[in-house]
C-alpha cells in the first residue's frame, strides 16, 4: 500500500515548500492545485487567481466537495510508489475521500503560518495566480475557508508551525519523514 503525507494550510503557508522537500528526497508529489490548473487550461481560460478559484469552486459545486481528491486518486495509484506527497488538501471531504482510498496510510499535516508572513512569501514567489495586495490574500483565504479548509486543518494528524527560517521549516518536514 502507498503511504501518503498530505499537506493542508492557508495560501503561502508553506505547503509547496514542504512538497519541495519531499521531491528533493525523491518522493513523488501530487499537487491538487495542478488538477485545477489543468481544468482551467482545458476550459481555455487564463491562469489567473480569479479563474483558478472560480474553476475550483465550480468543480466542487458540480462534482462534490471532494471532486479534486477524486481526480487525484487515479494519479496517485498510477504513480505506483511506496510513498507519495499530496500538496493542497482543501476540505474534510477531500480528507475523507483520501482516507477511504488509502486508510491509515494517509497522514494529514497542517502547515500553520500567520497572514503577514504568508503575504511576504506571496510577493516573493511571483506566481501568475498570486495576489498583489494583502486584501486579495484575505479574499482568497475566505474563499478557501469556504471550501472547508479550516475544518480540514483542525482534523490534521500533525501540525507544523512555519514561522521561523526556511531551513528550520525544511528540517521539520525532513523530521516527519523519519
């Protein structure tokens, strides 16, 4: 059975960095946001924050709050790996879907970081779908909390605080692998 370490957290909390640590250790990571970005492209839309968020909301409304997880499970199984990371869990329904598919081999890690620090990271990373001011980040937070992310963070098996240096955070993630 495949062991899974899945990350949940507010935008720019450190989920992608945690996933990068796994990748550097040779571990395959499935990015749930990539599933939505693939759908944005399939629909012929520009990859903006508004379009990405809108498609994410649309998928969840039309296919269920676990729609993105459902689309990830075949990718996880096709990878045929002993250990896989999942970047970007957004709801309890997704957690439940993954637990149904992978049982006790699924571990949810909440990455916790304050909004001011998250916004500084947003400005530094320069992604096409990123927010340009802190009010836009707050809007995105509200949208993702509306998908049930706060509840998913609350039921995490492990909470990792990401308020220190990048190196300290990376060491915490490596510690999870041991």
